[in-house]
C-alpha cells in the first residue's frame, strides 16, 4: 500500500504526547455548544475537532489574559473576572 504524498495528514496525526488527562464536569448546554462548534468547523471546510482540542484552545487563550483572581470564591465570580479580562484584552 503506497501513501499519497499530496494528501494532507489527518489532524489526529499531530496529537501532542505531553498531555495530562483530567476529569471535567460540564453542563449539557456546554456540551451542546462544544459539539455545535465542532460541527461548524467541519461544515465550513475544516476538521471536526474533538471537544478536548477546543477546551485546550480555550485554556491556552485564557492563559494569555492578565486576570486578577484575588478574592474569587465562586465559579460565577471567576467567570466575571474572565469577562473583564477579555474586555481589557480587546
């Protein structure tokens, strides 16, 4: 079986090896959004990326924000800090 050199490799061929698996619980609405986003990628000519790729991309983007987390006590507080940091980033 020969490999066609003109074909692009599938995105999964580029999976990183330095990853850690962590359990994450999300709402059904969040899961639906991730699925919808992934489907939109495919329907617009890209790949249907796994949800884990999307979550890692979100975390990578968040890591670039200058966010003040002092005094945060609840998830909603943290979400508000993210939104403020995003506004400042613009």
